[in-house]
C-alpha cells in the first residue's frame, strides 16, 4: 500500500474501480482563502448562495478565513465541490480543493 500523497496517488479525474480508491478520491475540502480585496459581506453572501450555508455558518467561516488565512468551508466528493469552487473563484474570491486528511 502506498502513501496517499505519493506519485501513484489517484488523481480526481481518474476512474476508480475499488472501494478503497473511491473513498480516497471522494474526500476533499473546499478551502477559501483570505485576501485584502473582498469584504466580509461579499464572502458571507457567497458562502450562503454557493455552499448553502446559513447566515451564522457563513459568518463563522468568514471569521476563520480572515484570522487563519484560509478555511475549509465544506467537505465532500470532488464532483460536488468542484462546481462550488469554480463559482466562488468566478466571484473573485480565492478557493481551492484539497484532499482531506
């Protein structure tokens, strides 16, 4: 068995046949990054509209993003999170997908 981050680690675009590989590929985090451009209000509105967060969840996420520099606002499988990530970046907010621990 290889370490998940080795060069043989599965890529999100690969088709998987075993349950173990599928489980590994479906564990992602949607990470939003802090910047000096976007307002709290815009980030909160975006998280509510794109991720389906409540006002309270979005506010808490925005505070974590601000003070920690980045925050995983949602977790799930690649196919669910990738369109959300795209929508967030289209709004001018930095976001990436990371393999969850």
